[in-house]
C-alpha cells in the first residue's frame, strides 16, 4: 500500500512535476448517453470538448482520439 501512496502524492494537482488528468467541460451541456440496454450501455457522454491524460489530448474538440495515454496504478506490494 505504501507504493500506491507514494505514486498518488504526485497526482491530481496542476503543478510542475505533478501528474494530473484534466477534463474541460461546461456542466450545463454534459449529457450522459448510456442507457440500460445491451449495446448502448457504454455510449460516451457528450458535451466534454477536451480531456488531457498524461500530457496527451485524448478528446479534442469533442472528438475521441484513439491514442494510448493512461497508466494503471496498481498495488503490487504484499503488506
């Protein structure tokens, strides 16, 4: 668990040397398009024009960019 705590210390702040994912949106225009129907339960939300993950723009002008950007944080310790 200590490994995860150390990793998280550098995340979630807009600060030089920190790691933060940024979502830019107007809460008045976001729409959840997923519905409880197989095949339509994972439709992406609309109204989120920009998302930045690990310094890579993964949503640009509301268009999803098919680029790998995220990194999983895993607890690999046994304590």
